[in-house]
């Protein structure tokens, strides 16, 4: 039988109490945890009475009851709770439970901090997930609150919208509300007290202004006041008044600052009236400043600015002699300060100033400012030059003195002076350049070479050398000098600033050195520009130069860009636009010839060249260019149409018909068919025009212009029913064509009256909502039939649907009575201030009010914003015919011809009429002016 194993002895530390915050296994990586049994119940169980007999029996002798002291058992429980570190029966915290008591003595370490951070991030994440729902709920609550508690303005919004129906008579009949506030009610009891004579006398004297001395005081030199001028009553009243100058301290007969008497007991009134100071506050401020500056000059007499400030204070106070004495003392105390001598020179008279400045120069012989001031005091140029040369003997390295003496000398003396100046000031580039400009060609080259040796890092010397060669006809050397100069500057470590060199190029252009400008651009335009940014940067630079008026610089930039980007059509076009605006026809033609050589498939370049030849009157050359273009691009419709336009506008209809026939055979687009119909219409071939329109509509049924031309063709022949059918068929294929709807409405109004036209326009607005042209047509239809009320209602609805339409606002301004037009125009300008229709309407208001300058300004803004609308040009020209002179009329006419407008309600009607075809812009402009005059005359007759 095996003997029993003796029990092992337990380690001593297992029987001891663990240290605080000990977690078993934490050292080897295990994680400790705490269970509910370790913590205890969340809430202590209630003390229930023990009804057993033992308990009842044991309770008797202990004497422990409610309201008594602690028993033995309670002492043990308290000791036990102290050993645990917490009380299990403590009060339960509703927020933290028993944890607050459990962990109250625990330390807040990094792990607790990390856990709190994690939980905080979780809370933020959950809050962000609920954010959308919370914001939506909050928005819904706000909307619900606003719906249940609307503002007063919202409650009356519908009534305010109905105010447009109120007529002017009804508005004037509204009674005035009056003012029933209590502040404007008349007081029931008012008492009046007579004003004493002394108060009236004091008020009269306070208001009185005396601008001249009494003759008796003038005889005394202004130092005495006659007795009759100032009665005793005046002195008493003025002495008691607060707002008078005589409230100065009359009892102080001496000044503590200067020790002089400032109040004359006999003539103080005259003395005060002669002062420039107007109030007690200014006198007090001057006295304080005088006291402070006296302290400055006494404590630090060698401070020159203190003496200057003190002298200027006395000058402001009207005491020039005191100021001269102070500045004289300052010159004695600070003889080495040039500012003090300059101030002394300023304060003294012109005769004494020379002596003052001479003493200053003797004290400071090296002061440039004093020598310049001495030269200014001389009236004769010879004496000025003599003074400056004397100053150069003392200060030979003063550039300022050298410049001043050179400006006074003649050309020969200036050259000699500059030769000496560059010896004394060899590091000043302006002197070298001035000398080079005065020397001959060979000597100038030597001067510039010497300057380059003295100043190897100065780019202005190289630029001047290039200008010198260009001025003497050595054009080949200009580019070489600029190129060599840039390389030399780079060897010297000079950074080539592209912007600075471009400014020098513009300066060279302004000086007439075009070749130097081009050489600078050619050698510096690529500096500091990335390869992918070259095109954008160079075009931007050229446009900026063009805006500043540096045309040759912009031309040079485009020329260099075209050597790099030979096949970029946009650069060729911009260069061509530059030549068209600022060049000659020959330069433009040469540029376009080069352009089509590199880009033969660019239609716009061929067309631009042909148009320039046509405008120059060389029609055969334009034909030749178009033939070359057709050879390069055989299937280009633009070239076909350009050739047609060239022949058609030059009265060659047969050539135009042949070209269009060939274009139709080669499968021309709808534009070719439209142009073909236009040619036949002008030639009067109705049958051929109808055939072309029918064939074109079979091929292109969705092209609204062919339907429009067919309807107009039937109207011209008087077939109104067929015209109506044409418009209706066109609208089936093109329901969004506004011109078709307007033509149909006009036809219905002419044939069947307003009701039918109103129905057509209503249908059009339903299919094309928010279209101002349809609303405008409806308003004008009602106005033509005298339905003013209906027109105003329609206009109000139109402005609600199209609030930014300038045409509607302009018509609305014309519809309202004259007294309300300014208010309506103000509203229109707020809605669409940059619309040319509104600007023209406002200009007409100023025109009718005879405000000529304002009307001209508004008309000019309208034609500037919309130069393609001919109606504005006609209105502007009519205004100038009435209020302008011959010069302004010619200017408007030339601007209109240059703009060549194509649009406009009245302009298109007259310009596209058969009888006005091939007429110049000037003819159409005058026709529209006549039409506007007839319309205004008819409107005036209608009002009368």
C-alpha cells in the first residue's frame, strides 16, 4: 500500500492581499476580467426583519434598535466594508450604478483614456448616421412651425400680388391714414415766458462776426480797443457766455512757457480778433503742444526734429517771427542736420534764405539736399549751374547733382559733363546711356563697350546697343547683339526675367525700335515657360500686349508662336485678326497665304482671304482664292456657299444658280436648297421657287426655314389657306419653331380675327413654355385691338414666367404711363441690367425728358452690348439726327456700317424684303429710321 503524499506548503504570497490595480496574468499577456460575482449586486437588498425566534431572542439583550447606537455586528460589518474599500450598501447612482463607488479610488491610466476615446468615436459615428434623419426631422418641424405661424408679409402676399390690378385712379382715391400718434398731438397747456434782454444781447454778440478793425483802433496800430466799440454790458455778457473766445483766462497776464505777455490789458479784444485760432480747444491744444516741445528742446537740444516741430507749431499759431527765432536757435544747436537748415530756409524770406543756406553748406559741405536747395533759390540758369558745379567740387560722386547740372547745360556742354560724370560715377548706368545718346555712332559704341566692362550685369546696355545699331541701319546686328547679350548675362549669373524683357520690348516699340522689340521677343519669349503651356501663355501675352496698344510686340509674339505651332489654326486666326485690325491688306493677305500653305484644309482661312479680297473690290482675286480652296477641299459646303454669295452679291445671278445647282447635285444640305429658293425668289421665278421648296421639304422636312419660306410664298401670292396649311404642316414637323407659330398667329389674326390668333398663341405657349417672344406677340395682339386691360394682365403673367426677359421688360416700360416709367425701368434694371433692350428703353425715357447726355450714354451702352441688332443702331442714329451734330451722326453711321448688323425685329423685315436686297447697311439703317419715325407719329396720333 502506497504511503499518502504529504500536502505541499502554499506559497506565502498566495495568502496575502493583492496590491491595488493588480490583474492576474497581465504580465504574460493574458487579459483579466471581472464578473458580477466579484463586484456584488447592483443594488443592496432591503433590510427585511428576521422573524425567527432566535433572532427575536437575540435582539433583547443587545439593545440595538431603530434610533439607537451601533451593535457589535454592525462594527464588524463596518470593518469589513473598510477592508473591501467600498460599501456594498451605499446609495445607488442612477447614471453610473455602483461603478462610481467601486472605481472611485482607481487611477485613470492610458488604457482608460484609450477606451474613452474609442467609445467617443463610436458615439460620433452613430451620431453621424442619425444626422440626416435628425436634420430632416428638424427641417420638417421648422416648416410646420412656419406654416402654423406665418409672417405678416407672407399673410398679405396674395393681396400684394393683386395690386397690379389697381388702376391709377383707384390708387389716388385711397384716403390718407394721417398721423394720430401722441407725439404729434398739440399740448393742451403751454406757457410762454419773455426772454430777458441780457440773454438776447448775449446771443446777438455770439452770432456777430467782425471782419474789419475800427478806424480808431487802426490808428493805434491795432493794439488798443476803443471804448465806444465795446460797452460794459457787452463785456459782462460775453464774459459769462460759454461759447465766446473771451472766456480765456484773462487774469493770466503772462505765459509760463515763453515768459511773454499774451494778453494786452488795454487791447485784448483786437488782439484776439486778429488771431486765426477759433476756439478755446485749439488754444489749449497749442499751449499744451508748446509746453511739450519746449520740454523736448530743453532736455535734448541736439535733437533736430524737436526744433523743427516747435517752429512749425509757432507757424501754425500765426507767429512766424517766433518760429524763425526757434529754428535759428535749432541751427545753432544742430549745425550738422540738413533738415534744420532746410526748414530755416523755408521759414525765412527769399533774400535771407540764400544767407541761411550758405551757412548750412558751410556747416555741411557734403549735403546734396542743401546744394540742390541752393540751386533752386537761384533764378538764373547760369547761376544755378554755377552753384551745382560748386557742389560737384565737394561731392563729385553725387548722381543727383550730375543729372541736375546736365539738364541745365546745352548739348555740347552736357556731353563734356557726362564724360566727367561717368568717370566719377562709373557704376550708374543712366549716365553711361545718356552719354551714348549724345555721342556719335563710333564714339557711342566705345562708350557702351566701356559701360559693359564697368557694369557686366546690366541688360539696359545691351538693349541700348541694339537700338543704336537699328538706328544706324545695321539691322543684321540687332538680333545678334540681343542674343549675345542674353548669353553674357547668363554667364554673369543674371536671371533672365521674362516679364522685364517683355516690358523692355514694349518700351522699344514705343521708342520706334521695332527690330529691337522683335529680337527681344524672339530670344526671351520661351524663358521660364513649360512646353505644354507655351501655346496658352504666348497667346495670353499677345492679347495683353494688344490691349495695351503694343501691336508690334503682339505681332512678334504671334510670329514666333507660328514658327513653333505651324499647324495650329487658332493661332493663325488670332494673328489674322490682329493684322485685320491693325495691319494692312497686304500684310493680312501674305499671312493668310502662309496659313493656307501649312493648313490647306482650314475653310475659315480660305474664306477670310476671299472676303478680304472682295471687300477690297478685287472680285477676280476672291474668285481665284475660292477656286484654290475648292481644289484643296472639294466637298466643302461653306466654300460652295461663299462662292454663291460672292456671285450673288456682285449681281451675277446666273453664276450663282449654276454654283447652287452643282452643290445640289453633289448632295447639298438644307442650306443649299434654301439659298436656291432665295435666288429664284429674287429673280421672280415663282414656279421654280415652289419646285425647289417642295423638293427641299421632301428631303429635309424638319428644317423650319423651308416651311416658313413656303408659307410666305403662298401669302405673297394671296393663297392664304395654302399658307395656313404650310404653317400647320411645318408645326407638325417642327413644333418648337417659334417663327412658325408667330407667322401662323399673324395670319390667323389677319384672316379670322383676334380670337383665333389668341388660341394659336395659347397653344404655342403650352408647347413652348417660358418663351418671351410668344408672350410678347400675345400682348401686342391685344394692344393692337385696343384691349389695354387684357394686355396688362398678359404682361404681368409674362413677367412672372419670364422674369429676366429684356424684351418683355422693355415693352412693359413702354406700356405704362409716363409718370410710372421711371419706376418700371428701375425694376427692369434690377432684374436684367445688362440687357440691351432695357438699356435702349431707358435711353428713350431720357430722350423724351430732354436729358441728351444721359440718353446718348444709354444708347451707346445698348449698341456696345448688342452690335448685331440693327434696331438699336437705328434708334441711336435717329436720336443723333435730332440732338447731335454732324460729327456724332457720322460716327454712329460708321460704327453701324462696321458692325454690319443682321438681326432686329424691324431691321430684318426691311433688310430681307425683295426690293431691298443687295442694299448696303447705310441704306437699311436710314430705312429703319424712317419706319421708326412713322411708328412714333402713329402712336402720337393714337394717343390724341
